[in-house]
C-alpha cells in the first residue's frame, strides 16, 4: 500500500521571485558587459571580472533562496575556481571555472538536493539544458497584453525568416545584391551577424544563472494529492502553438518560392547572370548554405509536427508542411546541381564526393519526414529509417574505388584532355595512392616534354607500393584488378579500361 500511496514525479521549480522581464533585462546587461569585455578582444582578466559580475547578479536575483552558511561555502568554491584563471587562462582553468560556478550555484540555490547522485544529475541537466532555456523562457515576458502577445506570435516566424534570408544571401549572390539595395549599412555598421550570434550565445549562457531552475524529485502521497501536478510544457503554448506555426510556414514558403524561382531562372534556365557574377561563383556559394537551410527546415518540421503536438492533425498546417518540405527537396537538388557545376570546373575531391553523398542523404531524410507524417509513424521509426539509409550508404561507399574514380575523372576533364577546366594537379593525383597509377600515366602522356625527375620518383614509389600490395599477406581484390589494368595498359598504352 505504501508503494501505491506514493509516487515520484519530476518537478522543475524556479528559484527566486523576480519577474521574467526584469531577469531578461539583467541578462541583456550582462550580455552587453560580455560584448565590452570579450568581443574582438583577447580574453584574460576580463573573464574573471565577468564571472564575478555574473555571480553577483545571480545572488541578487535569487537572494530569497540564500542561506548564509551555504552562501559562504559557495563563495569559497567560486574563489577556488577563480584562482587558476587569474594565474593563467587556458582550457583547463576555464573548465575549472565553469565547474566551480555551477557547483557554487547549486550549493547556494539547491538546498533540497543532498545526495551525490542527485547533485550530479542536477549539474548534468544544468549544463545540457540550461543554455536552451532563455529562448523558451523569454517569450513569457511578452504575454502582458494582446499587443505583446501578437508580437510574440510573429517573433519566431520573423526571427527564423531572417535566418533563412541570411542563408539565402550567402547562397545566392543575386539575393545578396537585392539586400544591398536596402542600404542596411547604417544599422549593420553597428550590428553584424557574428555580433548578434555572440549576444545570443551570451544570453543563453548567463540565463541559467539568473533564472535558476533545478530538476528535483518530490515525493507526494495519496493524502497530499490524488495525482501529481502536470509538468510545465517545454515551450510556451503561444510561442510554438498552431498560430505561430501557421505564420512561420506561410513566411517560409514565400521565401523558399523566391529562392526556387531564382534557381529556376539562373541555375536551371541558364539565363545570363547580373554583372560581376559567374556561374562558378553562383554554384560554389550556394551548395553548402542551402544544405544548412534544409537541415534547419527538417528540425523545424520535426519539432512542430511532433506526435501529439498541436499542429499534427491540422488540415491547414499539414499541406503547408508538405509544400515546404517539397521546396526543401528542390533546394537540395539545386545544391547538387550547383556542386556538379563547380566540380566540372574545379575537378573532383574526396570532400566533394562526400558532399554529394551527404546531400542525397539529406534529401532522403526530408522525404522520410513526410512519410512519417503521412503514415503516422513514430520518431523512432524515422530514426531507424535514416540509420538504415546511412548504413546502406556507408556499406556501398566501402565497395567503391574512389581513388581511381577521382583520378580518372580529373584527368578526363582536365584542360590537357578536354580543353576546358583546370590543368592536371599532379601533386593531388600522387596523393591518391597506387589506384591512381593508370590516370597518372595518362596525365604524364598528356603533358608535353620530359617528366620531372621528382614526379617520376614519386610514381615509382607508388608502383613499388602496388607490388607490395600484391603479396599474399596484403593481397586485395582491388589491387589485383589494378595490376591487371596496368598490365593491359603496358601492352596497349593507347587503350583504356574502366576501373572495376
């Protein structure tokens, strides 16, 4: 009966009585102090001063939970952690300072945690979850009136739309030119994207020390309550409710349509680019930022369309999600085309092959997200399907002779062989190992004049390495096929065979 009468529930309890808006204001002041102390400056004593300021603000905000004895112990722990930083700032002293601040904060504000396991668990949650709480707690400060609630509904859509616009500007020089016409120099002279990201990072780091929340266990009996109180939601209902999601998807689809139209005009339609822009530059700049865009879009869809979420069964939101995911798949296809155009000019490397494979996996992941929503599957099914796709890709890559493929491609598409592209990079070919020997021999034949002695000696070392690979202890089927190809080329130098 005792086990039935008592239940253990997880409770997240904020410490202190200061309002959220006041705490946000203090967090902004600390971020401004961090900007003055750290941004563009060498860090040393400034870190000690910032740690003391952060500790002082934390004590001020959470003074209602202070106990003199525990406060003295926490101060001593913080002082011990500051000594190595004052002596010299390095990775070890920085980690000691972070650990001492977290331990001191727990000693001062988490009196209910007594056991070692509870304290370690609380510190783990503080370190892993604390930096994300500001962006979940701060919107509560905007719930004071209908006007501010309206702002809150547009806050996330506008912020994420700004992120997507920045990524599109990095990926598309045409969009970058359009943004430059808005003449944002007056503002951007004082505000830059790295600085905004720095402020966001500082707010995320200082917020757990200001709005202290510890996960703790509370024992409730049947005499105290019939059932435990529900957990507070991970995010504000207004912050990530159906209205916010709907506004976000409308903005995102409009932005992605603009990007897709530009790609259709310039990338797929081969329309002449504006002045001072080349197709190589257009293709190279776009591949990787668009993949980041697709990953952010996938994360947003997973969060908003989570099983049991407010938007999962919406007849309006679901079609917008399908449309947006489809546009992201189109963006991934554009990224693949961009990279292909870039490879046509600047040749193939291992990293560019990896990028092709990665982009294909991202596109497949987006399609699987839609399949999960349509088929009403769990996130566990989605993870399993992606892991299967990843395992198949990795296994397939283990069977592909990338060394020979890269070497043959680069020689065949070089300026010496095709009249276009770049000249053969012999140094890179020689780093690919013995499998590149047929391509290296062809490259030597394409280059007029007598080969350099250094080049010949490096090729001979690859030949010797290939002979060693044919010994029975180091024998491999790929090396055996290479030797057959080398023997065939030696008999008929003008002929060529594809590498198996």
